[in-house]
C-alpha cells in the first residue's frame, strides 16, 4: 500500500484509503538534503517534490487519518551537516523515518538514528560502505551495479581508454575506484585519475591534464553546481566530441548562476535508475509541478523523482504499520514492516523496488541515458532490467 492507495496511481494500490479522522496524532517525516551550498541543486528538487506530494496527501486526509508534519532539514551535503540534521530529526522533531542522499550524510545520520531505532532510507548516496548498516536501507542501486553497465556501453562504442575526473570526497572516490576496476577488468585502459576539491568551479587545469592524456573518452563523478561548471567548460576545452559518462544526470535546475544541465551537456551519458516518463506517477507529478512551480521546468530525472520515492517509501511503511496495529510514531514499527514486506512501489517505473534484507541494498531497473538539446530532455539509450 503506497500513495497509489490515496491518489489512484502507482503499484500496490489496493488497501484502505484515508478515513479523514482528525483525532489521530500527526506523523513527523524528516528529509535531509543539501538545501544550501554547492550541492543544493540536487537537494532542492527533492524538497520541493516532497512538499507537493505531502500537501496533496494531507489534503486527502493524510495516512489513514494521520496528517504528516514535513521537516526539510539542510544537510549541506556533508557529514557534519548530516549529523546536525540527524540530531534535530531524532531528538527535536521525533521523526520515526529519515530519508535523504549523499553517502557521507547518510552514514552520519545512521550513527545518530540507529541507537534511537529510527529508520533511515538512502535515496541518492552511492557507496558500498552504506550496506549492512543497522536501520539504514538503500533505495538506489550502488556503484557495483551501475559501473558495469556504463563500462560495457563505453567499450562497445569504441571507447577503449578513458580518463576519470572525480570529486575528492567519499562519493567521488568510491565511484571512480569501482569504475576503474570494472573498466580495466573488461579490457579497457584508465590513462589517468584526476581528483578535484568538492565545490570546484574552474576546471581548466583538470581538463587540460585530461586532454594531454588523449583518451578515447571520459568518466566524470561530479555533483551539484560543479557538474554545471564542468559540463559547460568541456566544450571550450575542445573535449565535447569525446564520450563523457557519469553516474548522474540531474534535472534542469539553476544554482550559483549556472544551469546544471545547460546546452553544453547535450550528449552527456549517464547510468541511472530508470525513469519512465510515461509512468502514471511521473505524469501526475509533472502536472502538480507545473501548478506549484510554473517558472521552473519539470524534468523527469532523479533529482526530481528522489523526493517522491522517499515519501512513497515512508507512506508505504506507515500504512502497513497502522494496518498491523503498530505505532506509526516508532521507527522500530517501520523496520518490522520492511522486514515483513521488503517491497515498495517504484514511482518512476510503475513496478517495485525490492530490498535485500541481508545487505540492505535494493534492486531496480537501470538505464543508459543521455541529455538532448538544452539538457531538459533525457533520452533512454538502453534499459537494463534488474
């Protein structure tokens, strides 16, 4: 039972709808995302989408009569910010469920939340260190799943050698390391590994070094506004004719005066959880988005769908806990339901996401995609079924 039970779309839509009761205690929900700083272009779409969904859900009566109190907390995209946000979520807002992204943020959050038995759901952090952690579960496939798809695609399209450019944080370093291992194992050559400080805006030195190595293509791990700066400098460096690949294609979102996926990113290729633009929930969200944010184009990419998926996971588990007579205000109740029914609706495909209870990871269809035109259109090149 998920949001489809209330709005009439999605999967697993059978089940009780809201009673409209007003005497039931509200349920707090906490979302940790970078809302300011270099990575805000990734967090703000999730926060805005979650706001839209929760407003509509509350207008329909909430979760079986329980209204949702939405707490959007700024993690800054850092471990320190994540720890501060988690302490607020657990000890001030008393949230039984916390969701968000960034590996360092989710690891810091788990350390605060697990002792308090608060369920944490990662939907954006990538790193194998996130697996097998008590009370922490992953909605998104991890690098060992995404890397082979990208490496095989590059190699099959004549890219036999690459240079990797990546941020010097846990996310960038692990993605780059995993990709290097897979690419070389499959017969390719990695000619250079070029890290850069998180928050970099001028990539002229990194691009010049990469160009001097003369690879067939590139692999980049860049988040937030830095993605826009890098992508827009590729053309001026004379490298836009090469195949660029990375683990993330974000939506058309402006931050720091840079359009994150501007015209220079047309043709960039990414490996991501699959988003079907014709999925019922995606179509419905696009309509709600146009009403709520008419000046900001909606792009059916992960930056926008993550917020929806996190709310879907929260609502699904809360509905199951209430149906079983468990307290909806306790993270332990939600964890019990997750172990009992380790499957939730996937808002991006009309199918399901199934959790591996041993590793705390999950499976989902992934796709090779690229950006077309001004970067607001995502074209799926190959769908890979999980």
